[in-house]
C-alpha cells in the first residue's frame, strides 16, 4: 500500500508539475504575444517618428526660406524708407526754391512796373526848363517890321 500511495503521490506531483508547466507555458505564450504586439506598435511608432521628423525638417527648411525672404524684404523696406527720406528732402528744397523764385519774380515785376510808371510820368510831365521861361504873348505885327 505504501508503494501505491507513493506512486499516487508521485503521479500527483507530476501532474501538479505538468499543470504548472502548462500554466507557465500559456502565460509565457500570452506574454510573448503581448511582447510581439508591443514590438509591432514600437516599429509603427518608429516609422511614424521618422515620417514626422522628415515633415519637421521640411517645415524647418520652409521656415528658414521664409525667414530669409522676410529679412530681405525688411532690408529692401529700409532702403526704400531711406530713399523716401532723401526724396522728401529734395522735394522740400524744390518747394523752397519755387517760393524764392516766386518772390524774385514778384519783386522783379514790381520793379519793372515802378520803372515803367516813372518813365511814363517823366515823359508826360513837361520839362522844368520849359516852365521856367514863360512864353511871351505875341501881338500881331505888321509885315516887314523888325522884331523887338
């Protein structure tokens, strides 16, 4: 009986070991499946990461080009602003000269009108030498008489 009991115990232990071993195998299989799924997700994540990096590099390149364009445009605007300032100065100087020329022309016109008036007055006014000698009243003389 002891032998039978010993055999029964041994079988029981073997069955327990086999049961544990099957349980461990199923757990290991499940863990392996999860690990493979995680590996696939990791590979997909890496692929997405590479694609995202490539897109990021393209965006950065575009931004660099846009920055250069903006810097160039800003420099051009500064140059235009400087040219506008210089143009404003030239226009102001021209306006001042126009005003000066108008004043000179007005003065010259007034001067010529004044000179014309002076000349006209002098021409129309009788000479003072003619005024100083009165014109004698003449009486008719008979013909052949000598002048007085």
